[in-house]
């Protein structure tokens, strides 16, 4: 898919701030430092539409990125960031939950994991939450450039086994190696095409 004019639309913390209309939403969830913003930038071949940071936990709101009025990438705040205060965790956790439960335009949830590590307890909690939501989802194992290309399939299988994935899509991804981009677009397009 070619995106010509992507734009950041709004940062929201409550339902009344969500964009109006019924564009499908592709929702990104994952740990604070898993690379959700880099994923957005890589997919649309931009350097900094989605602001990346070396400091985990920077995203404290739900960010909506409008993709040529075809769909939104929705970047949820990362979880598992220990330096976030208890109050901030509760607040951000609350509006993430509200969005996932009440967001009526969610077309697909993408859970991003780090291919180099076993899923954390927070990852497993989020995965379980997604399963219970009955919403369509896929798993992306990010940072595939950080391991030898010959090990990617093996690491993918390990994560698949830990999660018990048998029917959903799980793919490698890398912001550096763009070789995975096309396959990910193919999967996303299945969920955002007009009926």
C-alpha cells in the first residue's frame, strides 16, 4: 500500500476526543520500548511522523495517525514502563482499556513484541486481553535486524510456542530491514478494505 499524505491527527485520553467518522483503526500495542512509533514511520516511509524517543514511556496518550483518509494507525501508550508513577499507570491503563472496549472502529490489533526476548508477563497479559476481546489481531516480532537473519524463523517459532498461537498471523518486522514491510501491508489490507 502506498500512503501519500499521512498526518498526525490527535492525541486523545477520552472517547470524546477520538476522531469522528468510521475509518477503520489499526491499533498498535506493546511494551514502552518495543518500537511502535518506528513501526508507523517505517510502514509509511517517513522519518518522524510518529515521534520516537530513546526514553521509554514517552507516549502517555492515544495517538491517531490518519493514513490518506483510508484508515488510522492508533498508537496506544506502551506498558511495562517501571519509571511511570503508579498514578500515571492507573490513568493510562484506564483510558487504554476504555479505548479497547469502546472503540467501535477497531479493524485490527497489532501486538508488537521484541523478537530477541521471551514475551514478558506484561506481554502475556496483553495477549490474553486481546484474545478475550475477540477482536482481529496479529503479532509482529519487531527488531528482527538485531539478530542474524538465519535465526529469525527459529525465534519466531519459540514465541509462537510460548503464546500458543496456532491460527493467527505472526510475522517478523524490522525498522531497519524493510524486507518485511510488504508482507505486513498485505495482512493489514485484509482488514481495512471496504466491504
